[in-house]
């Protein structure tokens, strides 16, 4: 049973526009969320994270929004660049003993067109 | 600082065989987690080792096992391989220190691509 879901397997955006990647989760105990970016033939690299005590975290062109009541988070990339083309995974974990056990979504492949 | 290394990078096996994958974490990191990535399923958590002990476990059958050595290097073993075990196996290292997840950013290796024929 997928506890973290990314319902859009792919997204295509024009360079300079906003990319919005979405992620839903079912476990209300999740309280720490991350986004990873993955290029072909490489492992995922950490992009940005957010704790459940916040509803927004920003890092340069990347902003993550968290809506706990809807169990939904999103990653906004503004402006999108061709180098952002990659697969993006969201992940979630619980604080406490299982804090290092992460649940990942199935990924969204972003294509930023020049 | 050297990154996470995984060996071998590619592996082809036949059904029924067993396989061992290796992961060397970043120096100083004591936690190693293993994930299976298949198309459409994303990354699925296999297990995490910390200080030579399995600390967390995912929902995989007992054919999947692992261990960690005193130098934090970890191995993952899959016995009696099935066609469905074909996947990219990723390991990730982190400090693993007790506390908030935010203190434990995971660094991934490039993965081992396992093909079962």
C-alpha cells in the first residue's frame, strides 16, 4: 500500500514558467517531508525539506508547500530551467524511533523545454 | 569527501540464484538504508542498518537480508532470485544519529542495476 503518492508520472513545462509537482500522503503520523531530484544513472539528491510545524519552506527557486489537513504537499520551481529536467521524488517519515525510515512516491518526470 | 559507492553497478543473474550487493557509506556516517526502485513503484524501503544492527525494516520477504560491518559498510543479499527482483537497488547513508529526521539528510549512491533472467 503506497502511503506516499505522486499521481502525475510526467510534467512538461516551458523554460521560465512555473513547475508545480504534487504529492499526497495517507499516514497522518508523517511529519517530515522531503523532495529529491534524480538524473539518469545517478542516485537521488536531496533538494528541499519541510517539517510539519511549517506550511512553507523556500530555497532559491524551490518552494515546498505543506497542507496537513489535506495531506498534500507540492514543490514549486520558479523559474523553471532546462537543467531542472529530472525525476522528482517526494518522501515522508515519522519523527521518533522510525525517523530514518522514509516512504517515497513513485516519482514525477519533469521536462523543461527550452 | 568521497560519496556513497555501490558495487557492482550492473549485475545479471538467473532465477533461483542469489546475489550480494555492497555499499560503502560516506566516511563518518553510521546509518545505511537500502531501497528498491522499480518503474511505477518509486523507491521502496528495504531496511536500515545503524551500528551493525538492523534498526528499521520495510515490507519485503525474508529472501531480502542485509548486514553491516564495523566500518559501516553494508551488504544486501537476495536469495532465490525471482524475475520481479529486477530493479535498481539504491543505498543511502546518513549520520543516523538519534533525533529529528531533519538532522539526517540521506546521501544516495548511484545504485546497482540488477537484472534477473
